[in-house]
């Protein structure tokens, strides 16, 4: 049976981690996976051993020496190339399901719309790093910027999260545009967690329930 690739996207605080935990428990009991399929949960950046080192360079660089925007973009592309080649594609080829916390959409939203880097260059790098791999379903957890900031008031920010409200608003707008362009599934993340989980469950049953 064909493997499936699911991605959760959204601004910081949108609840991706909580919903991935829900999916990890629910999907194996859902009847959507074939009998021998495994469920693999991963993330970007940091889904491989190499990626874990790149994640530290990107989010918590030593001595506050931050990479320049273009260098940052290239590091994300390197992480993705390793991730696809080493983790995602091999799992899909074996018929397993993969859930990733972020994928190429985040790079367009954060580095493209947030940092104003050239979108065509980002798309070219995406094509190279993914080797054409496209998620079967991308779930965009749509959260207001105001709610994102309030949810993260007591949490220590990494380098990207610390960019502030103006940057986050540009990223949020980028996600909104990408969702329309790429036919993502929009999930209202301003709701309570159980309602968000219920909406995700319904969407996945609708998408995969009759042709797994």
C-alpha cells in the first residue's frame, strides 16, 4: 500500500505539537493505515542527526552569532534535503505514514514572506531539496497573531520566535496566501484543543477513508 505524507504548518503557538500527539495516538486506531504500515513522526528542522545540528545553528546559534538571511535559507534547504532523502522518502516507499512538524511551506512563510527573500529562489531550492516530493495533505493550523503572542508569553523564545509581532504578522499572511495557492486544509486553531483535533480527524477521514 502507498505511504502517506502529512504535514502540519502554522505560526508559533498554533498547537502543532499537541495535534501531532493526538494524531500519533489516533491514527493507528483510525482504520486509515494499512495493516503493516508504521506511523513515523518527524520535524523540520531537526528530523535527522545532521538536521539536529543544523537546528541548533538556526535556532540557538553559539554566542548569538546569527546566520544571515540567505545563509539561514540555505541551512533550511540542507536540513530538508537530508530529511527527505534519509527519513521521509524511504518510509513512504515502504508504505508507512509520515507526519512532519513543518515542511517547505514554513520556509516560504518565514524566509520568503517574513524575511522578504526572493520567493522564486526559495521555490527553486524547495524543488531541489524535496526532489519533487509533495505532501499528501498539509494541515494549516490557522491562529491569530494576537493569540499566538498571548500563548507564548511565559515561554522562552528561540531566535526565530524572538523576531516580534511585525515579523510574525508577515509570516501569518504568508501562510494564508500559501494555503490558498497550495490547497492546504485550513483548521481553525483558535478553538479548544479537542475541537481542533476533531476537525483534523474529520478532514483525514474525508481525504483518506475511502481510498487508503
